[in-house]
C-alpha cells in the first residue's frame, strides 16, 4: 500500500516535474536557508530515492503527458517542422531558436548550475544542429 506523502514531499514532486531539477525542487519544498549547496544536492537525491516519491513523480508525469498528449517524438516533430519553416522563410534567428530548443529537449544542451547562476547552458555533444546553425549563421551574414 502506498504511503501518503507529506505536503512538502508533494510540493517536491510537483516542482521536480516542473523543473526537472531535484535540487531546485528540494529548495522550493524545504527550508534550505542554512544549508550548503552540497547538502541540498545530497538531500534532494535522498528524497528521489524514496519509492513513494518516485511513484508519485511517475504518476504526475504520466498524467501530464496523457493530458497534453505530448512526447519527445511529438515535440521533436514540432521543432523539426518549425526549423524547416524558418529555413524556408530565411529566418536564421527562428531557425537557431528551434535548433536550440531541440538540442535542449534531447539533452545536447544541459543546464549548468554554478553558484547562483542557474540558467547557463553548455553543449554536451555535437549533432546535426551544428550544420544547421552554421548554415543559418552564414545566411544571416549574407543578408
């Protein structure tokens, strides 16, 4: 039988689904004002190891996915269509934004947390996106 979650655990689950970041979810759900970053990270990992938390996160994820009928495949197709349209319209800026969104979706660009900066991205791997970005850049320079 599943154990009922505390309000803080429930909030952790909801924020984790929203952000995809366990440490950020822990910060928003629990009082971390006197904790070091390493402690927050460790505690967040411990919370995620709780089978009741894992089950609730999966339940929320499935509900959201079903409600919105969204998948990695459907989002990839939407972004591919957007990139092709931007390319046809000769709009390098829109093309680059579509490529960046696809790179983030597939984990090629990952959020890097450093100190208080939580919105810096680094490229994890290169892919087809490199070619599209280069083409968009060259087309933008020509205009």
